[in-house]
C-alpha cells in the first residue's frame, strides 16, 4: 500500500520544519506499522460466503485455507472473531451493500488485556492475527449498554488494513446513550505485542463515545481520506473523533470531521475532533474540521506533535496545546475561522479556551508558525501566563473580539506577526 509522504513546508526564521516523512515513518515503525508488508503464511484459496462450504463469515474465517473471503451483497447478522496467523482479507460487495450487523445478544470476550477485560464486539481481530477489511458496512445495531465495553471493530496487538469500510450505529439509546465505554474502531496494544492498522476511506457515523481510538505503547495507525460525522448537538455524552492515547503513534491525513457538539456540562467533557494524550509522535495534516466544540487538543505529550495545514471552522475552539512536557509542538499553516464562545455556565472553569483560535498553556519551546486565524470570539492567539520561550512567528490574526494576540507568558519570541490589536500592545508587527 502506497502512502503519501507528509510534508511540512520550510519556514523562514528560527523554526525550520522540513520534510517529516522520515520521522513519521520511524514513529510508525516503532508502533509496529508496516504498510503493505504484512507477513504470515499465505494460502491461495478464495472462499465465497455464503456458499455450500461456508454459510457464515465466521466459518470461512476459521477455515485457514481461505486467504480471501468474498461476501455477497446481503446482511450478515453475526459476530466475527479472527484468530489466525495467516493473513485473511474479508471483502464485501461495497459499503451499504454488504452489511455485517451485530446480533441483538452478543457473546462477550473472556480475553483479558491491558485496556479491556471482557468486552463485546462485532469484529474482533485477536493478538497475533492479520486481517484486512474491504468494502463493507459494520453495523453495531444501536444496542450498546452500560454493562459492557463495546467495540464495532477492534484490533488488539494485531495488524491489518481497513479500506472503504463504514462503521455505523455503535451506540446505545435511551439510558444507554451516555455510556463512555463504547468505541466504533479501536487499535490497541495489550502489552505483549504490536498493533498496527492502516485506515483509508473509512466512514464512522452514529457512534457514541469514540470514533477511532489508538491506545497504548506499540499501537500505531494511519488514518487517511476518512470521514467522521458526530451526532451533535447532543446532551447524553461528548464525542471524540480521532484519539491517540498513552504511547500510541501515527498520522491522520486529509480526513473530514464534523458535528461533535455536546450540550451538557463541559466539566464532563467537550466534543473534540482530534487529540493526542500522552501519545508518541503524532502528525495531524490536511484535515478539515467543522462544527465541533474543540478542533484539536494536544496535551501531556512527551513526544513531538505536529499540526500542519489543518482547517478548523464554525467551532467553539480551534487548537489547544498544554502540559506537553518534553514534547516539541509544531502548529504550522493551519487555517482557523469563525470561532464562537460556548454559552455553558461552567465554560470559564472547564472550557476556558472556548472562543480562542489557538490557545497555548503550560508550554515551553514550542512553535506557532504561519497560521491564519479569523473571527475568534475571544483571542485569536492566546499565550497563557505559564508559557515561556515559545516561537510565534508569521501568524495572521484578525477580527478577534478581545485580542488578536495575547501574550501573558515569559520570554516568548513573537516576530513578523500580522494583527490589529494585542495585549500587551506592540505584539503586532504589521496590520493585515
């Protein structure tokens, strides 16, 4: 599988962000991801489902002579567990034509892993297995409940590719609509092996808590040309779009994310399109984010994080970066516009960056370069009192309600920025 080399432009001044392809490749390899290079015993047989030999998908998966499983255009109501060392490709007739639907009553996995002891699923790729999913819809049945951890598709210390797949209805209803332990697509490492998945042209919709979660040291994923559409505004539970957590590495490139709006208490959470939390090297490039609470959140990372050429519009906050330890944060050439402040009563306590285009807190030695911010209900760029030695250059901020640039930190270096009003005064080198 060919991957587009992710590029970061060369920026004049003290910060030079060169080609990051080698760095990204290294990060993904550390997470175990080798695109197009899955290994294992290969068999030649193509198996059709249903046919006289295999009435169900699970029967074909369990048949190790089946290297490619071709599914008819129909609804299959079953759970599928993949436990095999040989590579298997499950190929549908197309999204919306081949539908793998969760049964009303699911079998619970008894597997115990670092991040889930006992869980239910529609598709479960077990440790050491290698599986590709192509051209089908996974339907969660809208029947999640709060007594289970529920995954639409789960890769645990396993490898594969997911191409042209829709994941739909991984959620609960009524009293079960606020369960936080529901994830549409998860890539996790259980501490005994690596997890690595290449995701392309996927669609995730009608999900509950997390659309795509990459979790754990030695977990890695690339997410490209995919669409995540939330259910907001909703009151039951905040939603996360793409979430790298706890040592996971990877890249999200040219995806579209929208409608992640939560009307409840922001002290419980807010709808966040993309985030990296205590993650390994992570790259967010060329994504379009629209109508969300928070566009991007980079927090408590000790590895490099890059946000490059993303577009965030019609949201309550653009990019928040805070508490990133030794991680070098590079926020470059992003376009952020129409940022409206939340009206929640606790917004100042729990969603303080609401109304900001870019907010940096508890941060040092990171860079904001050549970003464009227009129409922020609070500050275009906010550098909090606990920031220091930030390199902020060549940014353009306009039409902010409070300040285009607010620098309350210590020894931050601001050069060649274009804006109309700042605090303290004199932070604008030119006017737009």
